[in-house]
C-alpha cells in the first residue's frame, strides 16, 4: 500500500488546514503526529468504509476525518483541522491498516510526513 500525504503548512492560531492522504488501496487510515522531542501520538482514524471515526481527546471537536467520495480513485482520506493551536504543531503522518487502531505499532504502511506549524 502506498500513501501520499499533503496539505501541511504554516497557519496562525485559530486558523484551519486540510491534510489529505491518498492511498493506493482502500484500507482504514489513521493520522498520527510527532512534535520535536516527543513521541508519535494518535490523532484520528477512520475505518475502511468510513462508517466509524475515532479521535484523540486533544483534537475532538476541532478536527474532522473523512473519506472522499466513492468515485475517488485514489481512496483519499482528509483531515480537516480547525481552531488550530500552537500545541498542534508537529509532523503529521498518515498510515494504513486493514481495520485501523489507536496504536501506531499496528500500522504497517506509512506515508511521508507533512509539517504543520501553528504560530503567530
């Protein structure tokens, strides 16, 4: 499974960014992030049909994970990030697994990271 993440950038506190993860196959997709000097942490994941979505407490209500329409040939999963805070600054990674999980060790397939910086 090949994954391509995109959409990172620099945004002011309170702003929004939309990350995308294009997958070569339709798997459950998770988003994780890693800030400098910290361990990689779970952000959100969506099951392969898109019926179930899970969020970390720190982002629930601010971030939304979703799948593109069914006719999207790249099986794209998006992470809409609103009301961004400086503590959201990190490299964000998408990963694929047949069922999805909260734990990064479960995921065999990973995309390259995309930097998100929230700063005034």
